[in-house]
C-alpha cells in the first residue's frame, strides 16, 4: 500500500537501492553476494548504520561444511571481519527490491 505524508513525500513497500557485488569475510567463512545500499551511500556508510544486519542477495556461502547457494541472507554485522567490493562504484547499478523479510 502506497502512502503520501503531509509534505507530499511518497512512500512505498519497494526500496530503491544500488546493488554491489561484495566478498564478506566472517568469523565462520566467506560470503560472496550482492549488498544493497542506498543511492549515494558507500559500503562503509551502510556498515556504520545502527541496524545489526546487512541484507545480501544471490549468495554463495563457503564455510567448513562446504559451499551453498542462497537467495537471501541477513548477515549479523558482529560476525563480519571485512567487506571487499568486487566491482568499481561506477559499475554499480540501481536495483529495486521488495523485502518482505
């Protein structure tokens, strides 16, 4: 359901983000996938937000048990050691997702 506030700002259930492919090293293994950041936002900015989790899609997760493909994961930032972008910022494309999670 779409809403308009008193100042005319339009709200929707869809969130416009930019998708950037990243390699995330966690305390349990590696996660390669697409991190979704707000337009004009840097990866560092997203990691410094107060939310405890970052959303990643189209995941390849590798740990001691092996490798698995996953569509979506909410990764707890407390387990993140590093985040490496696998593409230049100029290659980042707008992406629109619906997150019912």
